[in-house]
């Protein structure tokens, strides 16, 4: 199974977390990745109130 097949059937949310050089962490909640073509992936942001 490749990643496209996995994410097209998996349920759940995507989480993107980053940190700057001072250690400050930022987190964003996204939908599962959507594959546009063989080279492109899109993440759709979850509304602020959490409705999906």
C-alpha cells in the first residue's frame, strides 16, 4: 500500500507542529492529506470551532 492509498482510506486528522530556534512550539490541526497528483499533497485546515 502506498501513502495515497493509505490516506484515502484512513480516518483521522493531520497535525503539523513546528518550533522556532527559541523552542517556541506552534501546532495546527488539518484534515488528512489529499493527493492532487503524484507529486503534490494538500492539507485542508480544520475550522477554528473544530467542526469537520
